[in-house]
C-alpha cells in the first residue's frame, strides 16, 4: 500500500567522511521518491557495512548528501510485523505513528469477526488514503533508516500467512489461560522475525485464537487489566524491543 520496506533504505556509494559531500548509490531514486525527499532535508543514510549517518541531502539528481554524525553500530535485533485488527476512530493512526517510532518493519491491518471492515471505517470520512503519508511523516520525525511497509487490509485468514512467515508469532489474548508474556520472555531465543497479532475493541473470537494457534502463534497475556487495542500494541512492541533489542 506504500513504498516502504528495504527498497526505501538510503545508502552511500562509498565510505563517507564527516562533513564531506558523498554520492548515494545510483539506485537511490526510488528510495528518495518514497520519502518524498527534498534537498536540505536530513535523513539516515547507511554505508556498505550498515553503519548509519545523519546526513543532509544536497541534491537529488545526482543523489548526494553530507553526513554530519556517525551513529553507533547498528544493534537492530529482529523484524517486527504488527498485525493489527482494524480499530475504530483515530486509534489506527495512533498505532501507525507509535509503531513507526518503535521500529515495526511491516504493518498489516486486518478485519476480523469483531472488528470494523475498511469500508465501515472509511464510511464517515475516508482516512485510509492518508496512512502512507502518516508513516512517511512519522519515519522522518524519528529518522528511521526505512519506511515501514504497509499492507492492504487483509481478511483474518489471509493475515495468518504472517504467522507462517515469522519465527515467533504472538497473539494477544485476554483470557486467563494465555501465557504471561513475562514467562515467554524467560525462555525465548531472539527470533529474526516476530509477528504480533492484536485484537480489535471487541476482542478476538475464541475460534480466531484457535486458528492462529493452529498456524503456530502463541497466545500471550499482558496481565489482568484489559488494555485498549492501541495500548496493547504499543506496550507489547516496547516490551519486545526491551527483550530482543532494537527492532529493525
Ligand atoms: N472485550 C475484549 C475481549 O474480551 O477480548 C477486549 C479487547 S481489548 C480492548 C483489545 C485487544 O487488545 C485484545 O483483543 C487483545 O489482543 C489485546 N489486549 C488488551 N489487553 C490485553 C491483556 N491484558 N493481555 C493480552 N492482550 C490484551
């Protein structure tokens, strides 16, 4: 739905020196277009070793930037894919902004038994066309190295493909039988890719949780208090970052 993901990363063509104009790789045009970059703006540009630099863009054609700060070696831990049941009102916009700041690599909105559909959500005022712009704005603000990839709104069953593709998949479950997240953290190895499934205001239907478990997801609990869906997504992403390192 947007031009996010790895294709939006910016790279120097050679190892840069601080305060020296340095060309970006020839293929930067697509990434610069995805960011709607303009000369004078600051971005995070990586060298061939993956070290990031804050750099001011000098020109787009040819693509040239001046690095002015070398960032610490990258500690990116694992990729987070947030699968979020489509919530009502402005909650999804809040989730997009905060999960961008927290480093989610991919965001997959989905409809489920108790969630709205995109049509219902857009009925009063069409907001979904603003989502790519919101991700771009949040990514610029927090100076991410890439834009999160935003998927179309998927039906629940299609979203489960993300569970298959992750090496750790969690479904947030308010029922008492769910495993406390703290307990999972005590034994889990750092995965490369985590899929996190968050339910809508009306919660997941028990059959949906069973389906996700059959696909390989672990039902986990954040404790006895019922959080709003946006709080659950933000808190869990923060905890995952604390436990597994910077999300990338
Ligand atoms: N009445 C709903 C229910 O019984 O499921 C409450 C849904 S809650 C507002 C929205 C979603 O946030 C839930 O479906 C779940 O994915 C997540 N969530 C909220 N609080 C949670 C908790 N304490 N533990 C695990 N997940 C939680």
